[in-house]
C-alpha cells in the first residue's frame, strides 16, 4: 500500500486526501487548523495538527517514510509551502508535489526541490488522486463513469511473456486492446510494423511496449508498476 502525506487541507487538499483514502491508500492529513483536522479526521487514516515546517514534528508522525508528499497550501501559505518543500526534501522524501496558483509560483517550487507542480485550476483533485494511486497509467479516455481506455508502458515484469502468460483479464479484469512496439523492440526483433491491432494469445509483450487496455478505473489502478 502506498503512503501519502497531504499537507494543507483547504478545498483542494481535503478533496485529495479523501479521494486517496477512498482509493485504499494510507494517508496522513496535516494542517495547522484544528477545526479542519476535526472535520476530516473520520475520512482519512490519520489526521494531525502540526506546523509542516517543523522537521521534528513531521518525523514524529512518520512523514519521512511516505512515498509521496503533496503540499496543498494556498497563496496565503506560500512561504510556509516553500519551507515545507525544502524540509521534506532534506528529510529524504523522494516525491514532493506542490500546489501552485500561478506559473511563477510553480517555477519557485521547482527550483527549491518540488518534483512536480500541481495547478488546481487546470486539473481536479480526483484526477490527481488517480494519477498518484496509479502512476503507471498514462493517458486515459473516460468512456463511461468509472471506466476508461488507458495507455500504459509494459513494465519489466511483462518482458518476454505472451498475452496468455500475462492473463490480464483473469488477474486484473482488464482487456488488452492494442500493442504498440517501442522503437528499441522493433530494432531488435526486426518486426515490420509498430502496431499489433489484434493481440493474440501467443503474442509476446516486451518491456517498453505501449499497451492500450480497457477496464474500470479501480481495476486499471491494480496493474503492476514494475
């Protein structure tokens, strides 16, 4: 189970923390405001009131062990957000996402160590929750509520296995629609075309191939990352 820390529980941060929790992730929700913490406490795994620029306080809550930290503070907390990014990176958190309300703010976050910047005016909290839960999923097209056609890159665990070996439908309840060979694979295997429009049970999948798969968003999120 992936672990997340959501710091700053305004409208965006609260929705993101709840969406991540509903997706089955372990979430530590953090804010300075006690009332905000009380409101969200029953909807996430752990909610705590603390100063996110205090490294000792963050470590005491296990924030240094999370897979991803998302800073959702608004413009009023911009300075604290910058210090929080720096503190988290010093603590060894590998993925630190920062919410920015402008391109300039986003550039500042990137310069101080944020691995990715979130612009909430452009992307919803729900979409970011899915992206964080299932980073192996690239572009996806929603064709019905909760169901999508998604693009994934075949991970190392798929390399050299046939469609029958992978058993995507049986194991994950998703359907393989199409395979696009990577340039590297085509060069090594001297295949004629890049697209396999009708993958057969004996078709071999190689690491780096692009797979188009269809299924529910919950089942797509279960596909392996490695």
